[in-house]
C-alpha cells in the first residue's frame, strides 16, 4: 500500500517550490507521462522540464484556457493530477490497491456542518453524532488514508465464497472477525488482489463509514469513483453522506426527528442493538455542540 502525502505549498514559477512539494508534483506528473508525452525527473527541483510538464497537462488534459504551470494545494490542477486514470483505481505491481491523494481538508468546519444540516433539514448535532459514533478516530488515519472497516462476510457474499477456504479471515460467511484497527488496510489489500471491485464494496469508508456497496445511493456511478472521493477530502465524504441519507425517506425522517432506533436499524443494520448503536447515537447527540 502506498502512503499518500499532501501538497503543502504551491509549485510553479515564483512559488515556494519546497523540495517535498516539488517531488510530489513530479511523481504525479510521472503517472501522466503517457498522456502528456513528457517524462519528468523526480529530483525535487523545479526546473524547465517540470514547468513544461505542468503546463502541458493543464493545456492538453484539463483544457485550461491559460496554462500557467502552477500547482496550488487545492487547485483544479492538483485535484486532476491526483485523480487516478480512468474509472479504475490504480493497481500496484502485484495487483495491490494504490489510493488517490487527498486534495482537501481532513476535518469539517462549522460551515460544512451547517450547510449539510440545512440540506437535510436536521440539526448540526445530529450529523456530529453520526460521525462521532461511526469514526471516533477521525475521517483519516495516520497515513492520510480514509478510515475503513473491512467486512469479511460481504466479501464472501460478493465473491460467492470462492476465497473462503484459503482466506477465511477476509472471506467468511460469518460476520465479525474484524481484528485490530491497524489491520483493516492489510485485509483490504489482500482482498483487492483477489477481486478489486468486491473488495472496495466490502469496506466502509470515512467519517460516516458509508459502505462501498452503497456507492450509487451516495451519488456515484462506480465504486471506484466513490472511493476516490472518500480519499480526496472530508467534504466529499460529507456530500456522500447527505446524498445517502436523502436517498432514503426513512433515514431522512429519522435524522430529522432524532429517531435513533430507526436510524440505527437502517444505517447500521438489524443487529444494531448488539453494539448499542442507537444508545451511542443518543449519547453522542447529547454531547455534541450545536
């Protein structure tokens, strides 16, 4: 699993061009070399070749009216560079998953919560309660990857049990067996090598732990596009959550009325009482700030 980095400062003519940032941009440009026709040395120095590659990418690939050769941290150029090619997430040499880079924030601002609450006609505290219970460690892990939980029983279901015999810890008819928090990406990686789409569908992602299998209800055409958005920013995760809630009239009414038992049953499944999901939501709501 490749670890992602975040662009700290701008790269381009007259910009800070710090070595770590330049290396990141050069590495992303290298992935695009087949499309731009330019191979960029990953030397950490902003030179004419790096400038030309950026400007060419802006002009040919994202069709900017004025290609300035600059990559800002949250610019369209960086977001497009960080996107994977096509609609399939990139696989490593051994078929392993390589996640897109984060291009936005890792934490929600008050305005983000308010906009989502207005869209759902619910309280800010209700949204805060859900993310507090679903992702108490935060939306991203220490390596900048979305927080995930791998569901072995779903991978079993999506692959008709083909891998149960040799990999029962990641493909099993019985739910559970999650193991340590730190082990989730190892499981996802192994599952991805066996069946990429099934693996992404069998994990829940980000601050709201939306299951990959629910990508369509969350507003995405493919599970790959869904996972890409979950990687890019917590605002994307919030948008997916709002879309997912609005897709279901039952969930919409439950979060509006703070009917946590109904919300828990639909959002978390019929076994929600086993982990006191509804009670935990009520407690998180009571503790949240408006």
